């Protein structure tokens, strides 16, 4: 097949349109650079979101042949392989804005406890940056996208001067907050990228609670509306739809010169040229591209002389506990939708004086699903049937509380992705094989995560729904993949410097979750945005200084 | 109050006569009768609608039509419950199900009944009182003085 080669040399080509790709496009065009973005899908029109389709209307609509936007890419288009008995659920959205269309929106700043963890416990390497390096960028991001939250900061949860007002907690959240406080555990106001008032031209939240279906008014940050549309308006961004990137192309010296991609539907091969390549295709897809970019200068994939690319895949380990608080049994049902997801958060506390633990790092806790929800799946665990069962479910419905601890998974060299042995996709490009296991440290942390959630529920005198304390969930389901192209001070032990720039190839930047040195217990997107902003400030300066 | 046999047949007639385009369906008419009685024994009509009133049999049938593996397992389970199940008295049905509460098929039917009923308008809005997914200008949260710290 003929290869379509574009003769134009762009300043920067960005692979991917999610949080990090959108940030790169917005910031670089703002600085006057001419940018090409390759997006593996197309725009998801907000007018087609099913945000206000009631649960019982869903089957009717499907029976009538209608479909909500198909956010999640199917495994036929984007296959990957896992070893038998070692599943990893990889969730990806190909299309404008990527996963930010339907993300959880929890926006927590990393603390020095996270950046410097390895300095204290010696496990693998610390980040090459500290909170003070990223703090101005966290401020920038908060101001740009709008993050609501409180000022009840902690050593493990740095604050912000720019939070929008936090929403009032729901009844169940209040009761958990009180119970946790009684046993010395702080539950603070949550921090979430949801607009509790109009912000930078974006509409305020109308508290419909359907964020997971996409927001029909754009009241929470999504990369498409908040970053890519303004970048397009600058006339300096061009986006190519349905461009599935295979490889970064290099010259004889091993420097990046462009990108090879395939049209998602026609499968036609194309190449484009650029002075700088920004990789932002989400952790595992980005890493796959790097590993597939082999040449005589880069026999293990581009920028991989350290052999760390693909290694140290760090997801998070989490669990879910449910209970019913006595004060709310049989209470009048309220509209508990709020801003979707919990209005409170339990920051990490296990590092504090006087607490002993037999594992490294820590966990926080989220509480989505407290109160009257749009289903009652938990009722499957209420024993019995008949009229008594119905009464038992109705009584408990307003009293539901939900606890979801999230714990850091340590970086391990053999939790990794590889290419080559797992076959190829429909475009003939080698697919990723994902090998990921929880280890002893995660099992021990899980024990304390269960104990902490159970202790809060017991103090709240809640009826606890049965749970399996050995259940660790299927890896990948937190949708927080990090670490497979980590940054670090030592080029022998890391692939990127603190500006997400490859040690080996200075005109390649990897700005998504792959760049993280550790996972921490926190949701990554706010930090991805701050890192991508900082990296592209540096990139633009280096280009102007003609060092790239 | 449990549905009489006539109620069941009326429900079946409604299910069996879908609008113009034939809907994807898996279960036979006889199986639907059994299923209807079964789901109504799990969530009966009381002062609010029951599972059959809320269209749960059709909901389950649609899910089965979309999942061949599940459908065959379901059919075998339904067969084991017995063709005479709908003809049993309420007391007999209750006794029969009480003895089978740990049975995987009962768990499956209960699970699908819970999913279908508590996402139906009758079950979610009517029975539970959900009134969310709307447009609000403010969210007041918990206003109970006794719940504040």
C-alpha cells in the first residue's frame, strides 16, 4: 500500500488528545507554536450524551436502535494480551478528550510524602521533582479547569488557594465523617474538578449526578472543551481524526523526526514530520508506541537504553465496602446526586506518629455511592425474598454508605508491558502484553484498608454488607495506570527527566501517566495536567533557545 | 397481594405483543409464565407494583437474548424449577424457594430481578422514591442539625 507522506514539518506533533495531550496542545499553541495532534478517534458530541436518560429509558432506547456515545474502544480494534490467570482490565477511550469525557474528576495534589517516598523507605527511586516544583502548576491547573474543594488540608494533601466552593456533604457522608473523627481519622472535603459555579466560560454543575455518562453542559473538565477547542481557535492547532499511531520515526542519529500512523478505518498508512514529538496516548498505549519504535540506534525501543520503558507498571489496589447507617434507615429519600461521586475524602494517615504498619506507602479513601442511587444492586446481598425483602430494601435505600480505599502499588521491575511476542493488531503493529501482579506489600496494605473501612463503619454503628477480606479486585479497574516510562534523576534508572523529556532523545516528551515515578494512593489526572503544563513550558523554551 | 394466575396471563399477553418490530427475545411463552411467577415471588406486588408489573420478565428476556451462554444456563435452571411452578399456591412457592436460597439459579434470578426492578420506573421511582438525575440550581446536602459535627 502506498504510504501518504506529508512534507510539512510541524513544530510539535502530539500523540493523543486526553488530559495530557490536550494540555500540551493548549499550552504550546498559546506560546505561538504550530501543533499537529493525532487523535485515535473523533469528537464525542455533547448533544448525544445520555446524561439525562433515566435508567428505565435505557432499555427502551436500545430496543429502538439508539446508542449512547461509544466511549470505550473495543478489544478488536485495540487488543492486548495478558498471561493466563493474570487478568488486567485496561480501559481506554479513543476520541477527542479521551477518558476525560467520563473521568472520576477527583483532583488531589501529590505531597512530598509521595514525591520523596523512596527516599524514606528505599524502595526504587524517588521523583526528580518535589512539591515546590509542581505547586505553581497545580495552582495554574486549578485556576484553569476549576476544582472545588475545602481548605482542610493535611500533610498528605496539600491545599489550594483556588478551590471553588465545596458542595455540602450528603447525610451518610456527614455520619461517616463524624464516626471517623471519633476514632482519630480525618475525613475532609473532597476535591473534584466539578464547577460549583460558572468558571472561565463553562457552565456550573446542575447536580444531576450523571457525570459517568458524560456531562451534557460541560460542567466538569474535559480536555476537548476546556483545552482543545481553545487551541483550535488559535488557528495554530490541526487535529487529524482516527489517526492510530504506530511508531515514532527517527533519523540516523536516533533523533525523532516524525510519526507513523494508520487510519483507524481505511487502515491506510501515513507519516508526518515534526521537530518535537509529544507522547500522550495514555500510559500503556504510549509505552507500546515507544517499545515499537525500534531502530538501530534504539534496538529496545526509543529512549530505552535504561531498559526501564515498559517496566514498573503501577496501578492502584482498591476495595469496596458497603453499609447502612442507623440514623437513615427508613428516612425520607433525598436527592443525593450532588456533583456525582463523593463530597468528602479520607487523606492518607498511616504515616503519622504512633501508627505502626508492616508495609510501605499508604492509602486514602473515597466514598462514592452514599445515599439514594439510581439502582439498588446492593440488594442482591440482602437475604430473603418476598414482601419482607421488599420492605428490607426500601428501609435501607436512603441509608447506604460506601467506602472505597485506594492504595499505592509499589513499582516492580517485572510488573511490565512488552511487545513482540503477543502478535499484531489489525494494522500489523505488535500489541502489548501486560504482566501485572499484586505482591506481599499490597496484600498487607489491603488488610489495613479493610480494617480501616470496617472500623469507621463499626463506629458509625452501621450494618455492614458481607465482604470477602481477601478479595483484591482485578488489576486495571482503578483506571490509574502509571510508571512504564518513569522520570528520574539517573538516566540509568529512568527514561525521562523531571520535564518529561527523554534522557536518550531530547526531542521526545512523554507527558501522560507513563511518566510517573510512583503511583501514590491518589487519582492521577490533576498531577498529569500539572506535569504536562510544566513539561511543555520547558519544551517551548528549549525550542526557542534552539536546543531541540 | 400476590398476582393471580389471570394477572400473570395479562402480563404475558403484554410481553408477548411487542410493538411493530419484533423484539429480540429468547424465552418461550411457557418459560415466560414460569419466570413471571418466579420474579413476582421474589418481588411481589404489595402497596406498590411487583416485579411483573415493572416488566422484569421482559427485562430478563432481553438480557438472555443478548448472552447465549447465560441464556442456556438460565433455561436449564428454569426447567429444574419445574413446569408446574406457576400452578403452585403462594405458600408452596415460598416454601420451595426458601429451600433453594443458596441455589446458584435462584441467586441468578434474584440478581437479575433486583437489577431489573430497581432500575424500572415502578421499582426505582415508585417503590424506592428516587427522584434524581434532574436539574437543580443548588445542592443543599445534609440539613439535619443532628447529623452535623
